[in-house]
């Protein structure tokens, strides 16, 4: 979708008449359905004045094309400015220009991220060169009008309010890969930008190119298909077994007829293979060159899954990243814009009021935006009141959207060394629900221990981490505040009576907690590790969850549970809060493939768990 498209000449006339921001706003309302913020309109007005001067003085042909607010295929992201045209060799090109209002920025120690003032505060954001290059790459991989007509893209960045410093943080050598692919033009570099446009698109004939881009079918290019095929080939991470095969084939069967709107719900507890199936389905979707996307609410889960898929083929990571996205990006997307959306960890989908989300219901956004939508969900993994992704809610919204529902369930356990009994024991012992077959598990298949000293548990996790190629982690419930420390240098997780302390996982690198070498010296939070798995996990149960030996029940102390968003609106609702916290600990205790170790700060809870082991393992 393109909000504004015109010739170079007409664009300059719209700017000179001071009507450009009004035209863009009117088109935005017509095509998107809502009005952008006053700040965005001001940004349009300011940036377009700069771009008009650049185009006017660049001496490019008047029939070059201008596109403003072009929606990237398979995303809700929009490109600020594109100029189309031919170079002197009659090659069809476009120049993608990422415009920023920034006046300064700082480098960070995180790959591809910089620190600057945006959205009313200082934040870590993607370096604009990487942003522009990724946008252009995605256009070339997904827009048939571009890759079938031999149109080449050249991304760049224009910071028209930004005076280059010496040294300039945005040009730090750590960003050289990005700035080489997408050069940056600062406030005094307008002549260089004019020359760049003249060289790449100056010969005109841009309206035909613009037409091809605007009307190109959104489907994966053969280059993307080949890339994904090569990543899956021989990758043992994605082998399916038994009922996983059944679910996968049922989903693939529905791909043969996308004319009728359908919603597939795949239910399954931790370790039943939901993510394995969802990844295999994604492969099939790209292989069939469908307009599709893999959706997951948890950023850490998305990042780790991408890295698992690319493995050693890091050079291909940038090609497949645009196939993955968060759950809040489908608000305002037209009906059936996607052929298929695959949603993993669907229980973490959010409703109105979620951070940075402008819609009402992410489930409805996703169903509305796709012909076929597949939700992998576990009702018992909802861990905060804001989580609305349940089987019942998906069914309700599907009916509203006129989408036929197909429901399946996975029961076989593939994570805890096949120890279905352990998961059932945890579910039963945490009093989440009665399970008919909770009577223990095979100790030779799955290792479970309760420690009286968290220091001993930490040492064992470190030992296991060295034995398993960096695949053992410490995790904990949200029973300690998470300080403003961003680099995991403050020991927030403290147990003074045991002389124990560790930092929470780093804020800046939480998406990499599962794979960074030094993460074994940090404690993972529920919002970081949900959906991920490790070989061994050490779980600290804090003072948020306790056991009442008189009533034989688990309960939560409101003040001891530190997740402000997780307990919002639950003061005085003891039963609901307790259920959420119990489900948090079930998630944490089911992260290990081969072993789980537990330390309980509440002695009564520790004794209760030990008594259940002694009883159920007889």
C-alpha cells in the first residue's frame, strides 16, 4: 500500500503550495482508516520541505516517481520516501530514503542498536542504516513487481536536522556493515544526496517503475524460497513425530483452498512440539510462495528461533528476519491481506492497552488480516491478566470474523525427555488442575531435584552449562524488583539468609538470554524465557508463592509479587492472582529437556514439594 505517489514535478508542486501534509493525511485516513498523530503530520511537513529542495536541485527528470509512506510487504512498517527512475544505462532503480528528525545519537554495545531521543524519551532503537537496508531487502524479496521486473533498490538515510560530529557515533566502525549498504547523509550532505539520486534514478521513466511496485503481487521470490529451503535441509531441530505429523499435514491440507476463511487452533502443553510444527508450516508456506508470516508475541522467543534456524548460516539471517514479527503489527491491516498467519505462543496475545499497541484485540487483528490463521496455544501458560489468548477467545473472535474453526490437540511430551509424567506432576502439585496420571515419572529419563541451598543449585547449573554447550540457565519467578540497571550488573535477585545474589537478565540483551555465553550468570524472567527451552533449568521460587500446611493450599502474597503489570487490577482477587503465579512457575519448571532443579524460599513450600515427590515416586 502506498499513501502518496506522484511524479517528481507534481510532488514539488504539492510541497510548494503547502498542501503536501494535508494530502498525505487525507490519503492516510482514506487508505488506513484512522488519523495519524499531530506530531507525525508535523514531521511530514518538515521532512517534505527538505526533500523538495533536494529533488529540485538534484536535476533528476521531472517524470521520476515519488512514493511516500510505502507499506513494506508482510509488515505494518512504512518507508518514508522512495524515488523511482532509470539510471544512465536504462536500468530500473529506486532509492529508498529513511528520514529521521534526530539531532543526535549515541552508539551502544548492542549490535545494530543506537541510543537517541524518540517517542518522548531516550531509547535504544535500530541504527537507521540497518533499518533502511532491511526495508529494501524485504521489498526485493516479497514484491513480485520488483523482483520480476528487474528493479534494483538502493537504500540510504537522510538526517536533515543532524550535524555530523567528530567522531560521529552513527559512523562508528561497529556499524560499518550497515552504513556501507545504506549510506547516511547528514544536514550538510544534501549535495552528496542530490548526486546520489542523479546517479541512480536521474534519467526518469519512474512512473512505470512506481506502477510495478505499487501493483506487484506480495509473494516470496524464488531467491527467498531457495534460502529457506537451504536452512531447513538436514536441520534436525524440525523433525516431526507421531501426532505432530498429523497436525502438520492437516494444516498443509488447508493450504490447498484459501478461498474460505479458516482458523486452526492447535492446543498443547509445554514440550508437545507446537513450535516445531509452526516452523515446519512456515517452511511449507514459503515453499508454496504464499504471502505469510510467523507471529510470536515474545521478542526473545522470535530472536532465538531465528538463530536456531539459521544456525551457522548467519549470512542468511537478514533474509528471513522479515518473515517473523510481533503480534501488535496487524492493527489496521486490510482484510485478508495475508494468505496465512502462523501464531506461536498465542496465549500471550494482548488486548487494548498493551504497550505500544493501538488496537483493541490482537486475535481479531490477526484473523481479520488473513485468509488462514493458525494459533498454537496453551491456556495454562497465560501468566498476566493482559494475556487474552485462549481457545475460547479465539473461537469467539473467529465467529465474529466469519472464520470456520478447526481444532486439534497435542498431548505427547517431547521436551522433558518424554517425561509426560513430570509435566503432569508439576501441573497437579502446583494445584493448577487435577491430572489423572500424575504419579511420578521415570527418574532415569528426567532429573528433578529440590535444593535447600540456592548456591548449590547455581553451581550445578554452571556445571551442566559447561557440559551442554551453553544450554543450562537459572530462572526465577517475579519475586524481586527489576532495577533500572540495563547491563545485568546489579544483583537484584537476593536471598540474604542463604548469602545468595544474582542479577536479572540484562535489559538490553534479553532477546539473547538463551544463547549468550554469560547468561548462565544471570537469572531469566518469565517474560524472557517463555517459549524457550534449555537442557537444564534451575528454578528459584521466591516469596511470591507459598504453601499453607493447615489448608493444604498454595497462595500468593500480593506485595511479594513484583510484576506491576502482571498484578494490575488483581488487588483483592487472591484466587486469580494465585492462579497466574502458579502458571508462571509451571512454565519455568517445564523449560528443561533433561532436568529441572528447584529451590523454594518458603520452607513450607519446599517441604510440600518434597513430600509429593516421596509420595508420588513410590
